[in-house]
C-alpha cells in the first residue's frame, strides 16, 4: 500500500519542527516497555486491593511472589498456576473442618485471578493472556454448617458464661451474634455511636462499605450500653464492646473463645463450630418462620444479586423487627403486630441475658 504523499509531507514537517531526522529514528529504535516481575508488581496489587482482599488473598499472593520472584508478569503460564495450586493443596494444614486442601486451591486461583485482573487493568497484559483465568477453580463443595439445636446453643452459652477471663464480654458477643446474625467484622466495628437504645438498633458495617441498622432487643441494647459505660467508653467513636482494659477487641477474642469452648465441649471442636454457625442458626429460624424475603433482609442480603423474584419479596426494618420479636419473645419498638403463635426463640433456642457487671 502506497503512502499518501500529503501524509508523508506532513510527517517530514513535524520531524523538521522537532529537529529529528530519519537517521535519528533508525539509530534510536523504540525501547520496548519492561514488564515488571511478579515480586516487583505485587506491592502495587496489594496497595490497590481493599482490606478484605488483602486479608483473604495476602498469603496466596506472597506464595506467588515466592514461587516466581524474578519472572515477568507476562511469562507465567497456566501450567505454572496449576502447579502452584497443587502445591498449595498438598501443603494445606489439616484441620477437623478442612476439605483436603480444596479451599486452599480455590483461594489460590481466586488470588491469582485478582492479581492478573490488576495487571490487565494496568495494561501489562491483554485480557485474553491471563494464565490464572485459564485454570479451572475447584468446584466448591456443599458446606458442613447447619443450624444449631436448642440444646447445643444453650450448652455453648452456659459454658461461655462459666469459663474464661471475661465471661460478660463473651456472653454479650454470643447474644449479639444470635440476635442479629451479624458477621464477626460487624461486631468488631461497633462503636458507641452505632447503638440506638431507644429504638433497639445497632448499626452494622459489614462487607466493606455495606451499612445497615439491625434490630436488637431492648434488653440486649441496655446491656451493651452498660458494658460500654462500665469500661470507660465515652466518645462516640469508642468501642461498644471493649475488653477489660478498655481497648477494642480483635478477631483473636473469637479465636480464643471457640478454642476454649472446643476444649470443654468436644463436639464443638469435632464439628468446627464457629461464630458463623450462630448466623446460620438464626437465619434458618427466620426463614422457616417468616420466609425467604425476611431472612434475606435479616442477613443484610437485600442488595445482593439474585433472581428477578427477589424484586418482589423485599422486606423492611419493621419486618426484621417482627422476626426478632417473635424469635426472642420480647416486644420491639419497631415491630408491627406480629403472629407470635409461630414460636419464640426462647422456646426454641433459649437465648440468655449476659450477667451485668
């Protein structure tokens, strides 16, 4: 194809204006961009990730950097990712609730895909060139969690209130999770300003920026306020569930709690019972007695994608308060007239009140 003379003339004028000749261009060929190595690029990936991604994928990103430290990002192949996945599966720690390393392999692929999505966004590789997306992620097996029985929940609460170095805090945590079905992150983020004792509400911040007000019984709301006051919480940003020294608790509080319960109640350790089982227990009860729509709202899943049917079964705060009132057998300021004949939580799972300080 012959070049357009006018275009050639225009190009010569531009080169002349820049003081560049054709000889200069030939003697200084364009320098190809250098693709960073996996180890060099990882800090950029970590910096751009959210807290949840860093917590979930951090260990696996470090394994990638250790396995391919000097490899350019675009030189890793699907076979390399597959080999590292198999290594992660083989080296996964064996626990009572482990799935033969399956979760480790799944998390490695998810972490690698997140890594290469960032590389694609930065223009380091083409979208079709991601090796991580060419490796199949292990199919997730059905979970082993189930709703706890009334006896199991009662036994857990009784043991928490009679052992440990802070039984009041532990009892409050268990009751909070049982009433609200909140996640650990939601409880850990609670501040004094997040408690509404008048309307029986706590403000939960979960899954990143997701915020919702969740009904709690006035009894629990009062105990939460008493606990915070007794431990020196004054400012709106002070923790609602402080430790004895007034400092915010961390996830280690939960780890120690369930380890202790597992040592004293062997079935807790055998089944790998954790805080999330309380969420499962509460939401199962709500779904059985009040239906799927209210259970979704109770769980904070009202904005999650789903079938088109979910558009027509949305529940509001009053519906959630109704369910809580029926579940605990206690009236709630925001509950409409509810049919308590469907059964109460006190009849089903024996929720207990923490001992006041």
